[in-house]
């Protein structure tokens, strides 16, 4: 699935560019959790912790 590959870099880009995008990243995180399952969500968490 394309979303699994794109989600982590997308969240990282949002966080590093402007804090205002954090809510959108959280939205993508929750969306990925329901659509892609735990693996995608875990990848997003790892990215957010960088």
C-alpha cells in the first residue's frame, strides 16, 4: 500500500517544517492505524520520535 510507504516521511516533513502541521500528522497517524493496522502506526511513532 502506498500509504504505508509515504506516511512516515510525510509526518517527518510536517514536523520538521512547521509545528502547525502536527495535528494533520496525528490525523494521518490515526487514519493509518485504522486503514493499515498496527505496523503502519508503529512506523509513524518511530518517525515521530526521531
